[in-house]
C-alpha cells in the first residue's frame, strides 16, 4: 500500500508541477581541468548553449548559475591573479566543449581584457588574487584560491544579476564561452559550469497543498482496499 501511495503521489506531482521548475544545464570543458591553468597561457572554452538558448526562447528564465573549480590551489605561496570572463563565442574553430590555449608568457596582466580576440563581446565575471576576489559589479569577497601551503579546496563563483543578464545576451546564436587568464599555475580536478532555469510566474506548491494531496491519495487507496475485501 505504501509503495502504491508513494508512486501515485510522485506521478501526480510530476504531472502537475514537473514542468514548472525549468531545467539544470551543466557544462564541463575538455580537458576538464583546462590544462591545470598554466600561467604561460590564457584559455578559451567553447560551450554549446543551443539547449539553454532554446529553453530561454520558450519562456524560461536563467535564474542562477555557478562556476566551480574543484580542488584547486596555487602551485606556490606567492601573489597570483586569475581573471575569468564570459565570451560571446569562441573562434579558432574550437569544437563545443573544447579549450583553446594562447601563449602569453609570464605576463602578469589581464591578457583577455586587454587583447583583441576573436570572441565577440567579453564580460568579466570575477578576478581572484591572493587576498580575495572582485566580481563584475565591483563587489569584494574574501573567497579566493588556496596557496600550495593551504592545499586544495573547491571554489564556487555564483553569478550575480549582471552576469545572468550578460549570459542571456551572450548565448544568442547557440554558443558562448568562458575565458581564463591565470597568472600563476592552478592545479585543479575539474571545472564545472551549472546554469539553472525557471518559468516566471509559476506557483511553487505549498506544504499544505502537498499534504492535502497526500491525504487524498491515502483515502482513495484505503477505500479501494475496503471494497476489495468486501
């Protein structure tokens, strides 16, 4: 009986509310660690955003997004910089998911922001240094990347409202990208972009509504069992 109630509840819940919550889109580069973000290069990651674009064209909104660096750390204990950008698209005939590396030697400046690149529009997401990070709206945070002495830890950047608005514009055309300019060597276990969408104006079921639905299912199931016994 319990299994029947639970199964019925889940089916009805998904039929009523399942399409109301939008979707979750995850993207990972190849290689997943972007060559351990070697400081002699800057990197352009090409992303196939056609599915995300189709969702937004059908009425969904981008509600949140995060960029996670898994178990990342600087290769030494000195000062460092890491600039991260959103890009309109990535040229250079890079396949979706692929990463293109461009030599900039031991440059300690923001090569993506200062150089002409075949990437269309480029919008700064976040700049990390040894002491903290600054996002696209100029907001400072103490969140940053550990040194060699501190060891690896995962760092997640949450897109602000400006970033989300820029993303919506940049994915037009079915592709966009992320750019990284590391001015140190950042070992990591992988980078992951997660984008969440939702349907505006869709009511979220309240606990009381779900309780009533569950009680109704229990009642219907109980009546059915009584009839079968008779």
